[in-house]
C-alpha cells in the first residue's frame, strides 16, 4: 500500500494583503445596464419567428408541391419533421 505524503500546504490569503489577484477577482467582467433587455427582445423575436414559420407550414407545403411537382405528402415531410422536433 502506498503512503500518502504531504509535501506542500496551501497558503490561504486572508485578504489583508493588497495583491492584484484579490483586487481583480471582485470586478465584474460582464456588461451591465441594458443588455438584459436586448437579450430578452432577441429571444422573443426568435420565438415569434419560429412559431409563425410553423403556423405557415400549410402554405409552404402547397408552394413546395407546386414548385417541385411532387405530391403534398412528399413536400410536407420536412415541415412535419421540424414540427415533431419542436414538440419533443
């Protein structure tokens, strides 16, 4: 059985020193003020677009069927797969 030998111990900084590491750890590196609203608006826009595109699937199926001259069932396969993935 191998013996466990401690060779070094960690020195814990109590914060009393003026090291650059302890000063920079308290800074915020992410932008503040207004970015949350932009992220929220982008998320809402994506949800509206995705929901609207899935609601328009019936029109797309007819247009695709007429354009490529294939049956409706074959043209709608891709739309049906995306709706199925959406509902998972």
